[in-house]
């Protein structure tokens, strides 16, 4: 057979295309590009919302066996628990009856004082109840997923509380579900005020110990173990007066200008099922009119001009005791 008639092309089995290293480098560069683009321009946020909406029925289906087992368990233990709760509730009502009557009297006195002083009444906070579905799968964050989304009126940044105090804040809102970042997350920060001393600060989350930390406080600051910290309301997100944490330990180090203050959150996300979403304070504040600043400064400017003219006129008046000039000698 002539050599020119031989087929020198390799069999299809050996045709591999680009090398494995080339494909690894290409897909690695593509992954880095997509991560940078998503972090800067939020390109995959619509895709996440669509996937979260599409996977919601599957999530409900997967959670159905656990909910069924929980319902069966509560059926057997619910009667005894309900009786115990009823007995405790009756005791609490009997013990707090006198306090409730005093509270009603104080509320009426407070309303009369506000009317006398013409004070603006407190802004009412809109609330929305929700249920915790499950913890977020990311092991490096402290987040939970609730069963309320943008279709129910949830907005990003809404504070979340339970029966004990502040639980966290909504950081991502999907159409049917939302992600809540707990106060113990490493990126969480809550402006607080010490109830005993009225000293303000910022509490940060410490996910390692599932606690919180009061940072940037002077070493000689008046902070004691057991102090209660509440929201200050200065950030425009959390309403003022919500319990956040208690001081668990104060470490005053001589080699540092700041004290290390460990906090214990009052909310318990591991034992909480139902939560309450609040409307952020910034969404309720009215917008300041454009002419308010100029109108408020106009009377002050007119008063200053009148005062200056009055002083200038007094300086030009002749003295009453000055002798008159004469042409001849006395």
C-alpha cells in the first residue's frame, strides 16, 4: 500500500481539545471575575431572587416531615404544658394586678403632661409577625431565614425582635423569604446606651462565642457587670429603648486605653420560633421643608441688624454736657 494513502490523523479517542491546565485557568479566571462583578455591581441578585422563589416550594416540601414530627410531639406534650402555662399565667396576673393599675394612672398623667407641654407624641412603629424557617447554611455567619418577604411588605434594614429584645436586622429580602443577620454576627453593630449611666456606645457581634462586645470604651469608663444596654435610637434604624444585651465581663487592661467588655445578648435565636419585624425609624421621619432653615434664620438676622443700627446711632449723638464753641473770649 502506498504511504500517501495512509490516514495520519489521530483517532477520535485521543482528541482532547485544550489541555486540562488551560481549562482550569480559564474557569478560575471566570469565577474570580463573576465574584468581583457580583460584589461591585450586584449582577447575580436578580438570579438569587428568582432561584429563591423557585426553590421555595421545594424547601417547604423538605421541611414538611420535620414539621409533621414536631406537630405529633407537641400533641402528646402540649396538654400538660398548656396547663402549666395557665397556672403560671394566673399567678402572674394576680401578682401584677396592682402594678397594672399604677401603670394606667401613670399613663394618664403622662398624657396630660404632654398636652400641657405641647410635646409631639411618640411615633407609632408598624410591626409584622414572622416565623423562623431555618438557619442560613453559611457556617461563617449568624443568619436565619424567615417566612416573610417583599410581597408581605418586608424592607431591607428592618429591625427584628423577639419577646426578650433585639434579635437582628433584615439584610436580604426576597419575594417570599428574607435573611436576618443576628446581633451576634461578626458584621453586626447596634448603637446602645447604658440604662444606669446613660453612656452611649456601639455593640458588635462576636460569632466565636455567640455573644457581643462593647468596643472603644475607655478603660476608666463607668461600666459594671450586670448593666443593661438598650438601643439608643441614634442610627435611625432601631427604635430607642429596646433591650439588647447585658454586661457579662469587664476586663480593664493596663496595656490598653480601651476596656474589653463582653456582653450577653438578651435574645435567644436558638430557642425562638416567632419574631416581630419593625419599621425602621428613618422611614417614619418627615422630610424637612426646604424653606425651613431660611425662615428660621430670618428673624435672627433682622434682630442683629436692628441691634447694630441702634448702637451706631447712639455713637453719633452729641454729648449733653459739652460746652458750646464761641467766637470771642469769655
